[in-house]
């Protein structure tokens, strides 16, 4: 399988970190790509809105209607999945998002789960993301530590104790599974698992695990019919 791993942030270091993690987790050919414009690390609503445009722009360039590079699937490797629904509508290949796939995976483990991320501005955004998929706070809780994901990626050792503390609070509040969500948190789940009494999931690992089902069309997601995506993006947006 040839996989396009698209970082909706503009930091190439995060892209390479994600690609290395993906190659360690799966046997597929992983082709990394980075958004051409937008925030270095998304941490606000404005940055997320711009990232959705940037994600569609990158997909128009790399996949488009004819998929000239022969990708079998694409992952929007940015928790919050900017542009996911639009990409599913437009592309001829399956498109997965870290948050969407993580919620699906976590709810297989427990009736109430928690998304734990970096940056408190993400809490209301991810709650809305879950609500759009039919999951209220009784099903999908959201919590965050103050450091943003890029801060955590730079100093993971300093973040581990804080992540463990908030995760324990989420478990005490009823979460039967915790997802570490965000590009900057990828790879930390194995280090937190011994510290918690419930499953701790890595958002990238869970997304990669759903690729075979997505290819077969049996993944529990509802993409709209493909209408084709071709550059330049300005023509698409203009209709």
C-alpha cells in the first residue's frame, strides 16, 4: 500500500517525526507531505480553518482526480482532521483522520472515552468535532494539558507526568479508554500505559490500523461520493 501522510501543520520536523513513527508502525510505503501554508502548529480555530484550506490544496496537488502517483489512501495527520469531510467528498481514494479514527477505535474499548491533547484551545473544538459525529460528553470526553503539542514534541519528558495526571482525572471521571491525540503526542502512549488502569491509544497507530478496512470499504466512516479534486484549488472553490 502506498500511503500519503499529510501534515496539516507547516513544521517539516513534525512531518518527518510522523513519517518515522508511521514507518515503524506499519509495512506500507509512507510518503510524507507538509502543508504549504498556515500555522506551524495548529492551536486555534483560525489556524484550523486555514489548515483545512491547506490540506485540500496539498491533496489537489498530490492526488487530484487522476491520482497520478498511485496512492492507495491518505491520512490527514493533524488531530482535529482539518478538511476531512471535503477531502472524502472529492478524492478517489480513502481518506482517514487521526481524531475520527481514534474515536472509532476508542469506543470499541469502552462506552465512554477521553481524547487527551495539548493546548486548551483544542478542548471546545474537539468537543464540537465529536458532537458532529453524534457523540456527546457522555461518550467522548475531551481534556488537554496546557503545553501545546509542539511544546510536548520538543520536551516530551517534561510532559509525561502532566499527561499522566490529567489522564488519571479522566479515568476517575468515567473514561474507560484514553487517546493521546495530536501529532506532537505520537509515540508517548506506550510510556503512559503502565501508569493507567485503562487502555491508552496512540492516534497515529489507531489510524494506521484502520487502513485495510478503509481500502475494503468496511471502515465505519461515511465518505460522500467522489466528485474529483483537481488543481488549481481556486477553480474548485469557485465551483
